[in-house]
C-alpha cells in the first residue's frame, strides 16, 4: 500500500504526558497537512508543510503543539503536557501542489 | 471554525434510491471539494468543483455549485450499501502558493444506505 501512513493508530496516555505521532506521506508529495477531528465534527486544519518548510499554522496549534518535517519526507506532531481537550483523531494528508489531498487513517488520541 | 455546513446532518435511504446532500459556506472560494469518511478511517477525496464551474459529474456522483448562494449539492445516484459513510464538503479559499493547501470542512452528513 503506497498511501499515507500514520503511526500509531491509537494512543492512550495520561494527562500531562507528552505524545508524538508520525506521518509518512505518499512519496513525491511535497505538501503535507495535519488536521484534528473531534467526534461529530469535520477535520480542522492545524498546519501544513511544503517540503520541509512549515508555511502555515492554525491558532488551534498552541505552544504545546509542535510539528516538524525534517528533510521534507515524514512528519511528526508532538503534543506536550497533554490535556483532556486534546483527545481527538489526528489526521495527516499529503498532496502534490494544487492537487486533492490524500488522507491517512489517523491517530486516535485518548487522554485519561 | 467550520466554514461549510452540510444539510441534512443524517440521511437514511434504501439501496437504489438517490441521496442528496447540501453544503453552504460563508466566504469566497477557489474550489469546493467533497470527501467521504468511513467510520474510524481517513477521508477519501470524491470530487472537486472550481469556482467557475456550475456542475460536475463523476460516475454516480453529481456536484453542483452556486457561488451566488454560496452553496453546493452532492447527488449520489442508485445508492449502494457500500455508500454508507459520512460525507463532508470542504472549501479552499487559499491564495498563497496556489490553492488547495488549507481546506475548511463542514460537520458532515451521515448517510446510511439500507440493503
């Protein structure tokens, strides 16, 4: 399967812990996106990269959140000092410039 | 914040019937896209319609766009049980570095197709 891959699929952690998610985009897709989706809602844009450059960040991305895309390939999204409100599905997508986005199956984060 | 609002929130039909979902949005757009999401999975791109287009077809899908009313509709003809999923409209108002880099999704319509 050469689609967008996200790891882990599920993450359960205690409040206050740090978590890191990984996204492997479709190869040759220079754009990579992170979204957050809560139950009953559509995805909300968090940030996007063009190659290794992070070009835009949503206000939703507080200073506890950081995303990287070293070398313009895979990306990581880290949440520090997790809070109950961080419980959500975190979706990654990738695309060539100007083309529709291809989504991974997400990482479901549950905060105890 | 959500830009698109789908209507209805939930729709239940019998296999073979047509399903129509509507989407309204608030700001000017470059294009509008429809995505499908099966439970617990990621989103799958269905169709994109540009702001200068009024109607587009893809297989059993028909999308219309009325920019004067800031609304779009998705019609699925001859529905199948496998069409059961949530359907989202997403608008692209990006102007920097080309379009389609920042999508704003609605809350979705949950479609159930009964066999």
